[in-house]
C-alpha cells in the first residue's frame, strides 16, 4: 500500500507493463468487460472516496462512479461536459476539472491545495526513485518524420514511448 493513501488502484490497457513500474498497489484493465467487478476485487472491500481520472471518457466516468461512494470526489484533467457531467451528477459526487494552471486558482477543494499536496508527493517520489520521466523516442528528421511516426502509432508499433521531434532537424528549414 502506498504511504499515506491507498490502496492506489490504477487502470491500464496496453501500457500495463509500464504502469506496473510506477508502483500502484493494483492494476485493472480498463478494457475488461468486468472492469467494475475487477476494481471492486482490487479494492478488497474498501470504499472509494477519491478518484483521479486522467482520461475521463464516458466509459471511464461510468466504471469509476460505479465504485465511488456517493458524496465522494471525482477529479478529471479534461472537460466534464455532456454525458460525463450527467453521470457524475446522477452519481451524487463532487467533481471538478483541474489543469496545470489551476494550481493558481482559489477554488474550494482544488487549485492551490491540490498543487501544494501534489508537488510534495512528486518531490518525494522523485527523490525516492519512484517517479521518473515518461520514456520517449527522438524521431529523426524533425517534422519530416511525423508521417512515419503516425503510421507506427496507427499500427501500435510505438510501444509506450512518446515521440519527440526537433523542428530544427527538419530538412530544408
């Protein structure tokens, strides 16, 4: 179990091997037809009061609110509109979108407090070697390499690395 909070249950699809390295207590495949049951099994009977969803698709909002206690909090990194907002309101949970700039906002239960807490968690995780940068691959030829990289993404041949381009290496610039 993670110090101070836990258990931390992560969801992953094809990037499970990468997510395992991050140290979550359990990992559930979000593509599973039994994702809600899998989440409940990973929780071992514990109740969920806080959810952080970096994807907040309609599907993730549905399966996460299915395990989130009424009155709990759901935090997302992208807009909560339409079906997502309706599902959250129907579930009776507090919900808010946060983004990097929101650490400067004076919002109840968000913004500055979230930024202060998370910066300390990141500081500890970095110093303990539990957090590092995401793997990346430098694509040669700058922007001229974008087409080939997009084909690799389409064909799922990019692994878990993020593709990085140096614009200055684009031929003819």
